[in-house]
C-alpha cells in the first residue's frame, strides 16, 4: 500500500508544463490589465498635455489657478488674453449646486418611499421607470432642458429675467439626471437595514414615519451620503446638458451666484474648444487638457471621499 | 423646565393617544414622499410625449436615407445612422474578447494578492470618471499619437475603453452565477482549470455575458461627449459612408447635438425630435433584446 510511486514512470502528482496554457493565461491577464492601462493613460495624457500649455510663452500656471477671467481664444501676447480657470469652476459648482437642490430631495424622497412605503406592485413599476430615466442619453436631456425647461422657466419668471441660456434650466435637468443614481443607491442602503430594527421600533409604538425617518434613515446614512456624493460627481462631469442649455459665456463677475445667467462649465468649455479643431500645440488645444485634468482631479477626489465614507461609517449588523 | 423636557421625551406616547393627529401627519408624509417619487416618472413621461409629438410628423424613410442638409425639410440622418451602426459593430468586436478574457481572469484565475485588488479597485474607479475625459484620452492617444486621425476607429477605440469596465463587471457576475458543481465536475474528470473555464464555465455563462454586453453597448451608442471630443464630425457635412474604419464619421447623438444648436426652430424642435425618436427606438430594441435573452436563459435554468 505504498502511496508514493517511487520508481514508476507515470506519476499522478507531477505536472506537465503546459506552455500553451501559460500563454493563454498571460493573454487573459493582459486583458484584465487593460483597465489599469486606461487609468495610466488618462492620468499620463491629461497631465502631459496640460503641461504643454504652460510651456507656451505668455501662459502661466499661477495665472491659471489664480486669475478670475477666462479669455483663452486670443493671442497670449495680447492684453485681452486671460487664462484663469475660476469662471469655469464657478459655473460648474453653480450648476452642480442647483442640481443637488433638485436631486437630493427628489432622490431621497423616492428612496424612502420605495423602501418603506410602497407596495411591491408600485415598486415593480417605479424602479424600472427610474432605470429608463437613467438610461436616457444625456444629449436627449440637453434637448429637453433647452426646448422644454428653459421656455417653462421663462414663462414663469419672465423673459427679461431669464435669458435663453441659463444655469437654472441646465442645473434642474442635471438634477433630474442624477435622481436615479441617488434614489437607487440610497434605496439599496435602506433596504439593507435589518428588519429587527424596524420591528423593534414598531414594538415600542413608533409610527411608520418615525421608523422611516428616525430609525431606517440614520441607520442607512453612510450609504445615503455616498449616494449623494456619487450624484455630485456625476453632475460635475455632465457635459451635454450644460453645453446645450447653460451657454458658453464664462461669467465676468465672480462669484457668479445668479441662477438666471449664462455660464460656461469646464465640460462645456471642452466641447466648445474641441469644435474648432485647433491644431495640437495651440493654446486652445492644450487648454482643453488643462481643464480636463482639473475636472479629473476633482471627480477622482470626490469618488475617493465617497468610498472612504462608506468604509468608515458602515454600520455592521 | 424639567417638566417640558419630560413631556418632549414622551412624544410618541402622546402621539399614540391623539391618533387622529398622528394619522394626518402620517398621510402627509406619505403624500410628500409619493409626490417626490412621482415627479421623476412624470418628467420621464413628459419628455417622451414631448418628443413623440414634435418628432413623429418628421419621421419617414427619407429621413433615414438622406444626408444632412441646410434645409430642414430635406435633411436626414443617414450618415449618423450608418456611423452609429458601424461604431456599434466595431465596439462589440473589440470589447467582447477583451471583456470576456479580463472577466475570466479576474473571476477564475486571479490570485488573491495586492495586484488583483488594485485591478478591482481600478475597474470600480473608472466607472466614476466622466465620459468626456475618455474623449480627451482618445483625442490625444488615438487621433494624434497613434495617428488614426478623426476617424471611426478613433471613436470606436474611445468608446471601447469607456464601456470595457462595465462589460467586465457584467461578465464577472455572469461567470459567478455558474454553479460550483459544473467546475468541480470538470476538474474531477481531469480537465485543467483553463479547459474547465473555456469549455464548461464560459458556455454556461454566455447568455448572461451577452445580456450585459448588449446593455453596455446601448449605453455606448447613446454617449455623445466622448466621440464629440475624439473627433466625430459635428459641424461639417459628413457625406461619406463610414464603413471604413479610417474615414471620418458622425453618429446619431452628434446629429442631435448639431440640430439642437441650429438657430432654426424646425431643426431645433422637429428634426431633433425625429432623430431622438430614432435613437431611442434603437436603444429600446437593444434593451428588449437583452430582456428576451435574460428571460429565456432563466427559464432554461
């Protein structure tokens, strides 16, 4: 009963080297690693091209971060040329703030309703509708902002108050865009709160409203906060709605807080500048990447914060 | 003072006694939440009705087969339609093998080490990168550094990088749902892990993978920002049939963007709506295909 074949030529434990399989595995590994190459590519390209902007005579990186006017389409040697990114950043934050004002109440309201109040039948109709809304291409929502929301705002507040291109219309529609994101992630977080917590509260005589708002909502807070932050990140990177409805005029007076003014977000600038098909090496071409690099850093930081919050404050049941 | 805090603490009991007031606040909360939920659905319905009403009259076979024109009554979206279909084919051709292979590696073979965790975190982070950033990557790398120019290939490669993380996540889920016993059975019969993965696990997961694939593709063809930045033609007349990867191209979303930006009312409203109907119909077709596939699959299991 010796288990070890000491002298036999056929071994059940020894492995044949399968070079073909190793090659295939290497190819599979390479395919998985494409995502890492993508990230490295994005970071490398954005910063390399952005750096080229500041090598052009007359363009300074200090001005980029400190100046309060954005007029990049003139010759860098002229007096009119100003390349401070604040007007674009201000516009982006204004639109994002309007979007969150719309999306947070609607998204969280929907999440609480779907998780705590709705009958299974209502849930089965509303959730797919939210998914469809999330799947509508943003260019269609841009059309909706310009041809439906803007005339609506103009008829309510008056055409002398609301110009055709304005931050409010774009901001509201960006808000509608991120409602499904906020609603579905928060709903998941609330549904994950254990039944025992709800039943304990009901047993103590709490009403449904108390259970929803004072027991389930706080228990799911980490998920809800990260949902809002993810929505925030999506709103900052939104491109088509803002370039169609918010206009292409960087605000002159900072801080620009009036929702009924024409603005130009970072993403809208990228689209506008790309449309001219300026050659590589020109101020316009390189400035697209400088603005893109800033946008990337901001969204990346937001996503990291969201992940941290989920990890740090997650309640273990 | 002491009594007031005492009273405040027993509010729930107080509520229990005056059950009528409690019922009113309950109903009001429910109503407010219901309105918040209904608003999104109402907006979606308004959007669809608005588009159908404005665009349906402009739809015809001619609209699909003629090129863009200065005159709203003659214009069509032929270049965009062929462009979108070619983009879809190219993106599918590139994402399918890479996505499936990447998912298979991560799900079946990846050792549990630092690099694997980095890969997974990376795939999750890529989902949060705005799509316009992918356009910048494509503009620099594909259009200029690799010299593909403002061509269909540059656009397709850009969209491929954009949807690849989504496809990998979907394919991994499909692979994960294949029962352990199928793998164990294969291994017990002496097959190598790679043989099991290729001949047992992958075929069993294929319907799920295809469903995820179609859904990701439908996301890709609705995207405007990446291809707009990576060189799709928006403002010029695109006359050529973009069947060849190195030629200039346009796509339906780019047409919509262009129409909405034109000053004439007919373009901005009617023609744009008609183009949107075509795009949404295409998306609907793909999504129902995915649902049919998923249903058939779950019935067979």
